[in-house]
C-alpha cells in the first residue's frame, strides 16, 4: 500500500513547495488542490504551465501526483449551485490533461447532502457528467459524512463506475458510522481512494483502530493510495506528519 498526503494539510494548497515537503517527509504521493479562487473564470490549476511545473517537480523529487481535490465546491456546492457544474467540467478536463484518475468532490458544512432529495439531485447531476468522466478515464470521488448506505443510494442512482466514494475514516467515524463495517459494505468497486485520519489526535491516540482499518482495506483488495489528511497537534507539520506516516507504515509494510 502506498501512502500519500494532501497538500492542504501541509499548509501548501496548490503550491509546488508541497511536493518538496511531501518528498522530504517520505510520502510516495501527493493530492493536489485545484484552488478556490477562480482566475478569469477558470480554476487556478487550469493553467497548463502549472501542470508542467508540478509534473517536473514531482519527477525530480520521486513522488507521484495521486489525485486532485475540487476544493472550490466548499464555496459552490454541487447540490444547489449551478456554478459548481462549471468547475466540475473544468476539473475533469484538468485531470484528463494531467493523466490523473481521481477527483475528490467535497460535501461539507452548508454544502453537505442532508436529505434524500439533495442526494438524488446530486446523483442526477453526477449521472449527467458520467459519460464525460468515463471518456476522460476519470473517477469522481464523493467525500462526505454520509453513511455508506446513503452513498450507495447516490452511486446506484448515478449508475456509473466513474462515480465512487472517496472514503474518509475520520469523517465517518466522527459521525458515528461503523467504519470497519462500511469499508467492506462499499467494497473495492465503490471506493476510489482513502483519507486516513483521526483528528485532532495523532493516529493511534484517538478512537480509531487503524489495524482494523488496514485489515478492512486489504480485505476488499484496494490497491490505490492511502492519503493522510491529518492535522498537526504540535503545529510542527513536518514532524507531526512524519510521526503519523511512521505509525501507518507499521501496518502497511510488506
């Protein structure tokens, strides 16, 4: 199992320096933010020069660009803002251009999916985008605090393998979901990638049993990245990330 990290948890969202720091700490991959402030009506990461710079730096540092995060959905929610669909179309093209498979679609705060009507509306929007995503060899990964059952409802309605779940252990556990049961329930076919965290604690010091989490992930045959989205309890980001990475490697080695 390869372990990556989110650029925003390095406090370097969308910046080349995130690649340097991730490599320095010892991560194998990095998740890249597409940006929340449009530039001339486009996502900041839509600039081809930025693509080239990230690829060059990643190659130099021996690290992989794992996936992207459409973080502007924290501003324009897909469940009720048509502008979100513009950003989604651009994100698919960015991933196609980068050759990256997974786009994280966040649904939190006022943008989270709370009712079946909101879930169904969002599923219908995603179903409309599915042919474009499939053609681009891109998977749209939903990250939220919904139950596995509710996520299955969305995926079944979207009716495409290009619509999956980006499963976050911390988000689900904090909402009282049985993560050790949900991972097998969703399975390999419905989970595109994982975020591992137990914020605000260091991994291993909170309520999540990561040995059981890794067993569940192995059990479904997941072969993609596991990305740390961990906070920094001491505010020393490199040291805290290195500590969490070492902890996780104790379960994933071999």
